[in-house]
C-alpha cells in the first residue's frame, strides 16, 4: 500500500486539503482494493483552522510524514512561508521528518511551503497565478512557471490553484497506475479525466455564456458539426444574424473570436479521440475538421507541444503504465509503437486562448 500523508498547515485552504484524500483515496485496483493509504496530519495532531471559517481534525501528527511514500502540502495562508519566506518552527520540524527520496507534492500555495523548505531551489514549479509575483519575490531561486496547471519534476510535483490540484492528483494516479485507473477515479469524482500540465491557467477570462441565449445554441450546433468546414458565414446564418453582429456577440460571450473558438474545440475533440480511440491520426483529424494529419500535428503542437502519436502514448496508458504502443505510422517521427511507459514531464505552455 502506497502511504500518503497530507500535511495541513493552518490556515489551510479547505478545498485544497480535501483533494488528495478524495482523488487518491478513490483509486482502486481491478479487484476493488485501495491503492493508496491516505492520512491527514498536522504538526502536533491538533485541529487546524481553515481559511473558510471552520477547523479540521487531522488523523495524525507529524510522525505520519516519516513513513510516507508521498507527502502532499495543500494550499495555506501560513504567514511565514507566504509573507516572510521562512517556515515556522513547527512547520520546519514537521518537514524535517520527511525521508530523503520521498515524493513531495504541493497544491496551490503549498508551493510556498516547499520553497521555504528549500525543496524547489533550481527546479521548475508552479502555484496559483494570483500569487506568482509574491512567490518570485520570496523565492527567486525557483524556476516558477505560473502559466502551467501543474509541473511534474519527478520526485517533486506542484500544481496551480485550487481545481488544478485535481488535475495533478489524477496525473499522479495515472503515472502510478495507468489511465484506466485514473479514468475510473475521474468518473467517480465527476471531473475531467485529463488536462495536461502544460495547459495554461485560465487567468482573468470570462466564462462563455451558456443556455439558450446569445450565441449558445449556435455553439452547441457547431460542436455537432466540427467535421464540416464551418465558416463564419455559416455560424452567423445559424444564429440568424449578420456576420458583424454575430462576431461581436460571440467575442463578448466567449472572450474569443469564432475562428479561435472553433480551433480550440477541434483540438479538444482531437485530444479526446486520441485518448479514447484507436483511430488513426488521419481519421482523428478528419473527424475534427482539421483536414489531415499535418493539420492536426500543427494545431496540437501549438496547444500541448506534442505530436499526435506522442500525445497518445503519453495519455493512453495501460494499467501497468507501459503505454499502449499505438503508433499509427503517420510519419510524424513519434509513432514507433514502443510505449516506453515514461511519465510525461510538464508540457510546454500555449493553450488556445
């Protein structure tokens, strides 16, 4: 049983604190047996205040860290790490119990704690975008990448704010036990199964308007016709409005032009098909309206920095983590079908905006 200790440092971010117990605690093997033993601890075992007006009672004190295979530090408003760049005595004593070689994970502003402990010096890491400036000021030795959802640097992994912790913990499950297990956990938690770490954080962008108002019905219609060569005139005609009016409303509701939005949706559909089907790259491209394999390679590389077959090998894992070896021979230089099972590191930034 892989032992996970979640270290709650007050005032802990309550949402962050629940992520690892929920996601890792939901992971089961094919027989239904749990794959992780998750315990929440505090430096002294006492209740920990949260930033949301309530306290949590941990199961253990810091001694749980000494026997952990993975240590998770959720977001915190601890003044030492967040404001002065140092750990408090109890925090430092607790982290000193972590064995060398233990995998260490932070969620959101938990990265401040890892940085204050010197665990991130010289390494890539991320945290909540809104705290990036403070982080850079306090910890200049860290290679901060605030445009990432999460960064996997082997034995040290960090996530961006709040819900990005879900993505990171699902990535941990996928890295440890393969996509089949991670997808079951995602379904159980009713969250998206995979957002790559290189996807940009959504910083100060408006949510698209939904429902039956505005351009919502046309966007829904477009999603059902992505394989077709949709034009701006087609979209405006469906919305029964002029091209100029449609474009203005569309940008106001989504924060993107119709062309940008269509390209993003086509890439998202392609990623889904690459992850969940054995369709060739050519067929995936056709199903998403991206023309051929060359068009898909161009668009996918711009979003996640990977060619289609490399993306498929990285995100379609077998239960034993060896990769499914579905090289499709499309000639992009990555389809050798070796399936070497190496976990992908943080992907380049550049998600469609």
